[in-house]
């Protein structure tokens, strides 16, 4: 996994995506790595900063990684307003294109700055990491109000993704301030657990944790579920909490049953077997496969049950034979239900250097017997 990371995946982005003229990273790359669009994803300024800093910290002290990280870090201040709130997309120069109610740009900036601080000891980066986290946390708790996705009076759903992303962000920032972020990690675990049901890990539940029998209430995103599973299992290892590890294991079992189709993981499904409402429900996207591989490999590392190693190996064979581009490097992002390539792009606003290199780094750690947090 390390060889593929350092010889294939990271060079694809280093050689094609770092914007030496304006700063930051470009992610709209075609199959060959040529730029087909210059608008910049703010998610990926933080995500790529995190990945290149992680690679420098845990893979190799390669100055190319640190140089790329600095180019992105220096561009990051252009991606937000005077309050610290960040945009969703910006122009190549860093002018606002779109701002969303979500605070995911801030969480990715937080983990990027935190890992960059660990790479070079820049105290300003540490301060920015905590600032971005605090902005996100204040929105999460409602201290900073934002427009809700659904009308809370008629559709009072509680979504999984906000607590998931705050957990994973706290797990990274815990390296900077253990007491503060450990407490928040535990808070997020408590928020996530009600989403775990015998039907599957539900994306949306009622305000008191109840099942809501609507298409929105029944939707399961198997990739999200498997990602949450390894977040919880890793937290269980960190906290020495066997019950939390077991919850993660149970999520893997039900999510693989719901989501595995013809060797790969589906984008969406309905927990009661009704037609899934998302049009792309039967597609195979790159990132759920990555999360499924991490989850199954971690479960094998913890429990030693051969079933999880077999599932990991099967997913590995499927992904590298269907997503990997042997000619031009990196992975395709989108396959049809039957495993044929739906789109040859290597990057867009949502796909860039994050899920795949993160997976490769975590698998490398597990192969060496290391904890992943």
C-alpha cells in the first residue's frame, strides 16, 4: 500500500494539481491529470493540506510533501470571510463563488492545519486549527445559527454526518489538546450511537433517536456507515472500550449485507428494501470502497476473524481491478452498477487527494501493527 501511495497516488496530485501561480490545489483533473476547470474546492484545500502533511509526518520526510502543504496552507486564508467562515468553492485566485450552510470546509481546514502544525511546528497553524474547529463546533451546537436543511417543525430529522465529521475532526485535534477534544469525541460518539439500528445505520433519525418511516428516514449510505464503523472502532481502541469496538463490528456486518453488490459497495439503499430515492443509488463510487476496506481490515486487526480479512481482500481485488487506472495513475471516481467506468475524471469538486491516500496510509499502519489514531 505504501508503494502505491508514494509511487502512484501522491505523485499524480503533486505533478498535476498544485497551483504554483495562485496557490492552493486544483482538483478538476481529467484522466491524464490535465486541468479541465479552475474553480477550487475549499473542502480540498483543507483535505489536501491534511494528506500532504500526514504523508510527511507518517510516510516519508519528503520535502515535496511539505512544500505542497505550505502552498495550500498559504492559500487557505483566501477561502473564508472576515468572520472565519469558509466558502465552499472559490475562483482560482481565491474569490468567493459559493458558501453553503454546512461547516465541513471549516472541519477540513482544522484537520489540515493541525497536521501541518505537527509537521513543522508552526504555532500559527495550531491556532488556526483550533479557530476553525471552534467555528464548526459553534455551528454544530447552534451557538452560531444557520438555516436548517429541513423545516424543524414538520421534518425534525437529526442527521448522522454532522456528528460523524465532528468526531473525526476531534480525533485529529486531540493531538493538540487532549482534554478538550477527548471530551468532544465522547460527546459525538453519544450522538452517533442512536443511528445504529437492526435495520442499518440510518442517515436520519427523529429528534429523540426514533426511526422515521419515510424515504428520508429509511435511507442508508453504506459508505458512510462503514466509515462511521471504523471511526467508532478506532475510538474504542483508543478509549479501551470493548463495547464501542463491538458496535463498530455490528455496523460492518449490517452495512456489508445491505451495501455489497457485485463486488463493490452501493451508493445508497433503503433499509426496508423499498426503492432508493437517490438517482445514483446503484453506482459504485470510489470513496465507499475505501471506507469499506479500512473498516474490514481494522475489524480483522482487532478481532482476528478471517471473515473480515476475506471481505477486505475481495474489496481490494475489486477496487484495484475496476477503479485503478494503470495507464495514467490514481483512481476513477464513478462506476456504473456493473463496474464499468461511468466517468473518466480523476478529480472534481468532491473528489481529490483524500479518501484514497487516507486509506492507503491507514492500511499501511495496520500492516505494520500500528494504531490508526
